[in-house]
C-alpha cells in the first residue's frame, strides 16, 4: 500500500549533531510527531563501511515514521547506498539538496546540485530505481543560489519527474543561512505548480507561527528543526493547542534534561556523548531564566558526567525553573 503523508504533517528536521535516536526517543516520550528524519549520511561513506553510519542511520524508536537522509556526489554511489539501506528498518529515504556546509558543497553534495537540475534528477532516479517497493522517496532543498523562482521550479520539477513522493523546502538561498526571514511564499507557489506535496521548513517556533504558515502558505506539512531541540515537547504542544486553544503543557525541565542525557548514554557511541549533549543544550538552555549562566556551565563541563552535574547544580540554585508551563 502506498504511503500517504498525514494531513498537516509535523516533521522533525534532519540536523547534524541533533537528529539522532536520543532526541527522537525524547520527542516520542512526549507524544511524537508525524515524521522523523535522521542525521545526514554520506552515500560513499555508507557503502564503504564508515564506522558511525550505524548511528547516523538508526531509525529507532519509530522506524515506520523515520526517513533516512543521504547526500551523494554522484548517482551510482547514491543508488548503491539506497540499495544497501533497504535492509534497515525505515519509512524511506531522503536525498539532501539543501546542505550549504562548505565541506559538503566542496564534495559535490548538498546545495551544489541546485546548479545542475538534470544531475540532481539523476540522483533521484538512481535512488528510486534502487529503493525497495513500499519505501518513500523525498528530497530536502533550499531556494537555490539566488532568488529566482523560475530556477527553483525547474529544479523541483526535474526531481518530481525523476520519482519523488514529496519535497521539503527551506526557503532561503545558499548564502543566506539564517540571516534573513525565509520566503515561505515559495512553498505555496511550488505546491500550486507541482503535483507532489511540499513541506515547509524554516523558523517555525511558536504555535502562532505554525498556524500562520498553514493558513497563509498551505503546505502539506511543516518541518521543525532547532525548536525541537529547544523544546522536545513542541509537537505535543502544537497538537494540544490545535485541539484546544486553552491547552497548557507542564514540563519538568530538570527531569527532561537528565532524561535526555540518559538517552544519549544509552543509544549513542561514547565518542558522541559530550558533543551531542552540548549541541542539544545550546538550545535547551533557552527554557530557563538564566540561560547564559546555564549554557556556560554546560559548555565548560567535562564529559557527560560533568554535564549532569551542571544540570543538577543549576536547578538546585534556581529551583523555581524546574517546572515550565507552555501554552504557545
């Protein structure tokens, strides 16, 4: 049976250093979301047996709702990686055309493909040809190298024709990163001009942002990234407010922080423990009144044990911050 995106889907974005099993497990403990994406994995690295891909491509705890993301410098190796990934439990595969990190672009991956619509379509076709029946195929892209809707549409149509099931758009150009508000109207235009669903990614932080994005731009779904690290309960909060405008969620901030550290220790390799924990707390600390103080203590901590001490010390010093009531 063909997969159909849930109505008004809420998705967790693929984020290097953040979209790992520990964060997804924490999101699931708050009620989950409609779609999870894994961290991005290199197609050449995966087929050559790179040591950490088992963690990058770990789709648990909800593989039936989790997409494996790859980037690749050429179609043959992407196709081989997709074929190999069929043995992994997952909903499907996503091809990254949006990453603008210099080392990814220099390797011929990510947003570099937006200069070559035909070549990008070749990657999508290779993925589709090697994908097991029943598994989904999506792609995540940016607005391009410049503000040119015609070029964006040409690129998106080439991907659609090559076999995509849906497209995720982060509507900023390569150079903008987070410097400018995303041009969300591009998602609406693509939705009208393509025959596949388009999800919108970029700067949705509050329930009001989500409601406005749905009403004004009518995407098939909305993808959240950094806000899900800042507030792993954000999907549950949005769904609660969707049902009831008076909904309020009570979150135990200390317990949630310590639970995340337990999940990191349980599911990630020791080499990742400190870096992944600190990456998460860079955002999570925004939930407390003395965020800078808390963040500094975490970033200066040694190892996972040191981060745990920093968490406990903060909430011992500021016990009033242990509980946070959320309604937006």
